[in-house]
């Protein structure tokens, strides 16, 4: 794997680590490792920036889906400072994955996320 491809893979791994962190202290640490100080996250349901707002958004998702895990589906593709990937939210109890999406991230020179543009590809009715 090239150094460029590894950069994208590492950024996505840190991103998913933040989304899967259940403990608030671990989540704050993971968000700080994944995003730049002024980094942002935008999807159809949210538009936040900065570590605190991103951590709060993740906490709200963790509360809505306790015991669920965000997992990468497929590979990570990228060029220049931009990468894209797809994910799904998987239940530890039964393996179901009712929520799925695709994200595009923009990285800084150190491989930390400056911006996320998220798209929800599959959402259960009423969610």
C-alpha cells in the first residue's frame, strides 16, 4: 500500500474510532486525534464544528444507538487531500445494519480531518 493510500486509511480508522468510542474521555481523545481543532462535520441532520461539538454529536448518536458499531464497508478511495468511504451502523446483538452512509473527508497536511461531508444512504423509517 502506498503512503498516500495509508494516509487515507489511517484517517478513516481514526474517524471510526471516534464514532465508536463509548466513554466520553476516550471519545474526546479520539475526536482530537482525528479532527483539526476547527474541523467540521456536515450531513443531512447536522452541521457542527470544533472538537466539542463533534464529540457532542457523536455522543447523541451513541445514545440513540447504544451497543451499535460503525463499520467500514468496502475500501477507502482518495486523491490529493480528499478521501471517500462507505460505512454502516451494525447491531452487536443481531448483526443488522439498518443505517448506512457514505462520507467524503478533507485532510490537512498531517492527515487530520478538516471537513466531513456525510450522506445517509439507508435510514430506517421514523429515525
